[in-house]
């Protein structure tokens, strides 16, 4: 009974360690603890009522159901974590049997407990970081990959089913050792291959990030060209004025006055637009802000600004412009997903703070946003989304800036301290 309880406890803890929970840390810990206790209780009850060597599998099945409720990704990646935990559990059982056959110690339960404790350390420090990295980076192939740990676990269970008589024989002991080593090596090779795939996916994400930055730069260049055309118009207005003056000298006063009124209205309109677009002295940053604020307003989104930028920036102005472009574009997309009739607002705030520059970009948000526990950036399952936040995170990492996200009271906020 103690062996089954130890195995169930080990397998249940492994399942909880290998999933990425979708709740806050305290709630996730509570659910995991209750699930583990329920699994061990199920194993104990079935062992007392029915007996048999496989009662602990029922406990692992209980914690597997809880894992699918708790996991952020409720797909084959969670099933792979369950199958891997089952494989680790059976490996520890088989290793315990091999050690007991070789050493024949008086306290068998302590050998088993030591093996399971060492297994927990290996899973936590060696396997867990790599498997979670794989789960975050690789989106496909998990269904077929689940077959590998599952089939290996089943083959080991066949060896364990006759452990009372077979493990004492040298041939069976050598076979068990060979199966154990093969399972460890094969699992390690598969993990290595999937990590290579994850790195390839990371390279693809970096390429998408570069494409996003290039696209934002192209948009800014387009705005700069528009502003340059406006300057040309201002320059040409002097020549138009001279033409009007010549018309007046020839006595064509009505035509001259009519043209003059038209040109004055054009000048006033251009001046109003130019005044409305002046957010800072940096031409590049001002162009990006003007473009995306105007884009938001054209989509019926109310934009409020309180921007106080320094004359000189400690960061590259073009890269900062890309940050604003990505953040405002994300805010626009979030506002467009608001229910009909709901307020759609974007707020832009920036001011000097203790020799640093504080930036906050907020927008109304009706969705519950999940955040990556390690990086803190928002997570999304939508195709083609998420590269903007990756670009912002890369900017913050490059310049040692503090980056925080928050979603509360119907508002989503990005805060950056440069």
C-alpha cells in the first residue's frame, strides 16, 4: 500500500509541475494541493477495497482530470505532461526494483522513498524548465509525441507486473535495466529534438518581429512624406500669394480675393492639423504618434493625451516610435473588440520621473487577459497577434527598462519606465 501511495503522490506532483496553470499562483497551488490529496486518497481507498498493483493509476487519472482544468493549454500538451508523469513514475518503480534486487536492503520503503524524492528533484530542476519551454514554443506534433512516453510506460508496467518472481533472476534484472536506460535515452533524445524545433520557432518569431518593426517604420516614413508634402504646400503658398497680388494689380480684384479666401482657408486647415499633431520635438516620434492617433480617431475611438517628452532621448527615437506604434495598434485592436455601445477609449501619458521617462498607454478592454508568469507579457491565441508585445519586450530588455502590464476595472495598461 505504501508503495502505491508513494507512486501516486510522485505521479500527481509531477503532473502539476509539468503544466502551465492559467490561474494566479495562490489559486493554482490550492487546486494542485487538493488534486494531489484527492488522488492519493483515491489510491488508498481502492487499494483497501480492491487491492491489486494498479490502484495508483486511478489516482493519477484523478489528477489528470484536474490538470486539464488547471492548465492554460488544455490540449495534447497537457496530455503529454500526464503521460510523461506516468512514465517517470513507472521509471522510479522500476529503478527501485532494480536497486532492491541488487542491494537487498532491510528497509525497502526507504529505498523507494529516496528514489521518488530524487525523481522529484530531477523533474523539477532538469525536465520541467525544458518541457514548459517546449509547450510554450511548439504548437504542433504533441498528439503523436504522447504515444512515446505512454508506450514506454506500458512496456515497463509489463515488467513490473511479475516483479515478485522475475526481478531476482539475472536475465530479467538485466532486461529491466536495459529497458530503463533505453526509456531515459529515448525520452532525452525526443526532448532535445523538440527543443531544436522550439528554437526554430523562436527564430521564426524573431523574423516576424523584424517584419513588424519594418512595417511600423514604413508607416512612419509615409507620415513623414505627408508632412513633407505639407511643407511644400506652405512654401508654394508664397508664390500663390504673388500671383494673387499680380491679379490685383491688373485690376482683377474679385478673382484675386476669391482665390485669396480659398488659400487662407487651406492655410488655416493645415495649421490646425499641424498644431494638433505636435506631441514632441522629435519628428520621427511625432509622426508615429500623429499617424496612429489619427487612425484611432477615424475608427471612432476617443484618444486623450498628456505627453511631456524631453528634448533629447536616452534611447533610439526610431525604436521608441516602434514601441508607441505597436502599443497603440494593440490598443486599437482591443477597442474594436469592445461590445457594441461600450466606450472605446485610449489614453497616452508620458512625463519625466526621477531622471527617467514614464510612459503609460491604456485602453478600455472587455476581455480577461492572461499573462505569462515568467515574462509578464500578455498571452494571446489569435493567429498573427503577439508580435507587437514581443517587440516591446525586446525594446525593454535592450535598454534595461521596466515593463509592466495590468488588466483591471475594464482597462488594460502598459507601463514603461525608461
